[in-house]
């Protein structure tokens, strides 16, 4: 059993595979926006999870206007993360290239819902872009391929927002 640090510095148990990926299950309790979910971990802690390698348009708030595609991205994330009014059980997986300590109150992780990579789905639908800050991450090639496909097909922001 290995630990990651969640909001407030609480330790969260999970299993570590030989490549350094920590995996744990959680239930979605809310959608913050197109690249951030609120989840309740098995240990009971509630944390915000930022999808590794994914950047969606902002939805506004605090006097700021929503960016083009932000509301659509958030709506799509809700459809992926919540079914029949109940948050889905998801698998969170960290990446050794990213710090497991939450920054800005967001735990960086991949999110898989019933075998579907939520981050890749958001990118492939054109409602998010690949965000590769610093070092490469395990799913970078897959995410870049999904973005190229969305861009070529003019899906989501690539159609209505000019890719910005």
C-alpha cells in the first residue's frame, strides 16, 4: 500500500505498480469544469482531481467571462462523470512524471470511467487541448493523436472557437 497526498495533506491509500503509477478508486461527487472533477476517495477524503495532460476552456466565475467552449466542455464532462444523477465510480491513476502532492488543491491524475479514458475523450471531442507542461507523461502520444483527429475533423473548439 502506498500513499499520495490529497487536499489538506491527508494521505490516501492506493496500489503502486512496478512503473510507479499509483491507482485508486473514487466516486465522482461533482464536476468543477472540463478538466477538473471533485471525487470522494475510498478513505473518505474529498479531493479535486485535475486531469493530467488536459486543458479545457475556463467557465468563468469571480467576475470573469467564460471562454469559448468552456460551458460545452463542462457539460460534456458532466455526461461522462455522472449517470442518472449519480457520480460514477472512476479509477484514478497518477503518473510518475507528475508530483502526487496536490497543487492548487488539485490532485493530478488520469481518470478512467468504465474503461474510458476521460481525458482522451475530452480532447478527442475537441472540448479540451493537450497540456504538456514540463516533462512528457505516459499518455502524451495518445492525447496528441486524439487532438490531431479533433482538429482535422473540426470538432468542438476547433470548429467554433478557432482552436483558442
